[in-house]
């Protein structure tokens, strides 16, 4: 994948630094405070449905941990709302929204999340006229918000603002590193196609670092390798769509490369080969990949790198990956 080179880079450079343990949860690449509702794949569990004092409203929803209400406009079951929907009565819907907002404020709700599926996109204008603002959009829906508590600033978290990518420093049993040259949309004259780099790419939604880098290495080179941990990561800003980007250099190993054949992706890779560690630095490397290799050599000498463990999330009753510096070889 095309990536602009480093603006900042994390590395574990010595044992003293490595003993300062840090925890890096994969959830940090999204907003740190999520407003979640019951039964949604996008949000964790919430409080019960709205209090009886709001039961008379034509639009219903669920209240989350932070006293904000989440409304899915495509899942309304009330007959009065269905009449408005069938008639596509935008003016009536504005009045309904405003009535709801007034009642929510009286009941000390903090804010409103309004999910509008594309099937009823006509209602977006009514929401705008009632005072809602755009938060984000997906292929299936638009999410809008309205902050109600005038005594404090809008505390709705912004939408995810980082991209996340991975690159695999794959080392085989013969002390060789897997390296590629990219095609960049088939343009072999592109300046960046002249550099050797790590196979890798974007982390998909709901995908762990290790799973992502193993998948990307396999897709681009045909080599199956095992994720061991993190050597370094690069953080930069003003990436795609103005978002920031984190690119993680992962350590992978394979002990059966002699049984595997390199099978390059015809769309992404121009050249792929195993290079002895002793010769890797002589390749045409970017400053970023040269620094990744330097960190790999230090790991070989000291054993310092970022490993991971699973820790139970007490709120969501699931295991999260936590990454931390392993102090390596002790003197």
C-alpha cells in the first residue's frame, strides 16, 4: 500500500527504556469514549429502554451509560411514526424530532445519536432542520448527533480518525528476510517502486494486528508466517482524507520456508525474494525501512521488542490484546 514516510517513530532502543512497560490496546485507534447502545453491533450494551415518562413519544430509543439516547430511525415500530414514514412527511417529522428533543432535555439526557438508514434517507433533511449535525456515514447509514446539555461542551466523541496499517518483518529458519518491491498500480517507473520494503497493508475492521499482518503477507507473497510481536511503529498525520495513520512493523517467523513457494500478488507486487540478513542493509531501502531493520538487529542482540497478552475486558466480557515492552535479555 502507498504510504508517506515517517513523521514520528516508536522504537524500544535500550533495556532501560524497555523496562518502562507500556500498554497499547488496539481500541486506542478509535475514539476513546464510545457511546454504546443495547443490541447494536456498533455499540456495547446500554441501559434499559427509555423511562416510562418518554414512552408517549413517537420515536423510541435506548439510553446508554452516559445518559445519551441512541435512536435507530429504521427500527421504529410505533404506528404514528409509520404513518409519517409512509407519507414521507418531512415537515411533520421535524415537529416530532423537536418534541422529542424537548422531552429529552427535560429528562436530563446529555445527547442524542440518530442513525438513519439509506432506505429512509429522505428524513436526513428533517433531522438537519430539527438541529441535528452529521457525525459520520457508512454505506448503509448516516449517523447524526444532537448535544442537549448546554452547561458543558459537546462531549460526543469524534468518529475514528486514524488509519491502521501493518508491515511484516518475516524471518525464516535460514536467517533470511522476506522483502518486496511494489507495483503502485502497475507503474514500475514510479519512484517508490524502486525501494524494497516489507509486505503488508491495511488492518480490516474487527481484525487484530497479528491476524492482519499474517493475512497481508500471505496475500502479497504467498508465504505463511506467524506473528510474534511488534518491533516499532510509525505515526503520521495528514494521511488519507486528512486522517492520521499508524503503521506497525511486526515481527513474524516461519520455520518451513523451504516447503513454501513465493507466489506474488500480480496486482500489488513487482518483485519478491528472500534476502540474507547480512545483505539486507545493502538494498535500496527508505529511511523508514532502514530504521525498522536497525530495530530488528537490536532485537536480535537484546531480545527487546513489543510482545502481547490477552486481558479480559470487564465491561464487555471479552479478551483484548495488550501490547508491552519485553525487557529482553537480562544482564
